[in-house]
C-alpha cells in the first residue's frame, strides 16, 4: 500500500472497492454489501450499459470491461482489456500470483444475459503488479480458440492526462446493493466530470458513481474531451459517505498507467 492510500485509510476512513463473493458455482450468488468503500455521489446516477445506443462509442468501449471473479480471496472486482489476452485491475484486488489462482472474467455479465449464457475466461495467469499505482495485469486464456480481446475489443490508454472539469465516465460491474441487497452487479455506465487532476501524485478525482466491486474499472474521457473514450484513469478509491454530495472517487492517472504497461511491453 503506498503512502497516499495509507493516508486515505487513516484520515478519511475509506477502503478499496473489492467485495466478498459467494462460491462461483452458485448461479447469481453475488455479494450483498461491503464495508465503507468507493462511493455513490449524491443520488445514484448510473445506467445499464445495455440502455446505451448500440451504435454509440460508449457502448462499444463498454464491451471490453468485465466482471472479475477472484475465488482465491472470495472477492470480486472489475477488469478491462488492454490487449487481446491481458486485463488490468487493482493491486488491492489481485496483489500476487496466489491471489490470481482461479481468477476468471466475464465480459457479457450484463442485463438481459442469463447466468448460464455468461462466457467466462480463465484469467488466472499473473503477469505483474505495482502496489504504488494499485495496479495489476493478468493474462487470459482463449475460449474455443479465441482470445477475449478478439471478441470484445480493447481499451486505449490516453497519451496524456485529463483536464479539470472535462467530461468522463466509468464502466464497472455493480448495483446499488445498499438499497437492494440481492441485486446483481451487472455492467454499468456512470457519467461525471473530472474534479481535480492533482488530487495527489499521479491521481485524479471525479464525481462519477461507484461502489465496492467497482475496483479496477476504467475511467474514460467523455465525448468532446481531449481524450474522448480513452482511459484517463484506473478507478480504485472513494472519499466520503454514500449519497453525500461532497463525496467523490479517485483513480490513477493515464501517465502512470502507461509507464507501468510499458514495463511489460504494452
């Protein structure tokens, strides 16, 4: 855990946003809640990705984001494709090769898709983790000879960092389990704006809604922004209390993500 995250835990009382998961072989067995975690800012402002126009860039980009099941630690997070066979998530979700054992990702864990129709990729090959950036890369195996990125596409990390007040959105796997404990964490689209690109070293803050389980999700530039539909951040921490207008979420900026990916040839 880096100094910034440690300070956040001590001063603000926040946690990472992975949440407990019931056994993966139980259909639709999802976590019903989490300790204090990344937050819903004010009232809930997210929608199912299936409600987006099928021809929109937002919908296209959403396909590269998936539900990450982590049975080795009994948790779930969100992950996104950065290559045909590699996904990015948080270090606090998977921090070692032992954590990655049995990890799998479904990119069609969406509303309207039955649990029996979800396609799961074995993504249990640990590549590398960086605790300072709360970032991990794992590798996925093909299903029926095809890698996930060849089916769902992959996301591009922005060549620069976002600017304050620019539009952004988060694509993540979640639902408002505070209000409905039995809800299913399908893929969601959370719009918002960048609040502070210098929240701390290599981090930005934003007002898009997340909850525990959204850890590892991509923060993308909104339409009309300099880096529209490119990854401008790696979501991982929330500050404040749920449903408070003063709450906000934070992520690692694009420049830090790109530097770490370059270390593994991406």
